[in-house]
C-alpha cells in the first residue's frame, strides 16, 4: 500500500512540474513568452543564417533553455545531409550556440522526442 501512495505522489508531482513548465513556456500568469522576446522570428532567423551561409531554415521555435529565452533554428545546407542548429538569444540577438547534427544525431533526437511524447 505504501508503494501505491508513493507512486501516486510521484505521478502527481510530475504532473505539477509539467503544468508549471507549461505555464512558463506559454507565459501563463506572466505574459506571453513571445512578448518577452525583443527580436522577431525573422530578425533572429537572419542572424542564425550567418552561421550557415546559403542554408534554408527548416524549423524555428521560441523556447526557454537553461533560463534563457532563445530562438532555435534548424538549418539545412545544400550539398549536406547535416543540419546546423543555431540558438539566438531572443532578447540580445547574440548567437549562444551552434551545433551540427549528422543524420544519425537527427534520428537519435527524433527517437528521444518520440519517447518523451509517450
């Protein structure tokens, strides 16, 4: 019986954490996250493309990462199967990270995302 109560407490705790995280991302109770961004998506996209000249943005989203509001872009470059992921600080416009993902990295990330959804 103690195990059932412990399991229920863990589930409830997890749900509460997810709700709090969801509120932080959507800005519930503290204004829209998009409103907190000083750079528009298109402005941040131009900055990101400087790290992948000739590239095409395949995906872009505003997200909170390690307490920093960023625009994150996946950029495809002609002649390469790799994706360049560029993170731009949504307030300052500074590039905070550039990562190159191989097709293997992309498959692994896709599998991890699918696992999180289940």
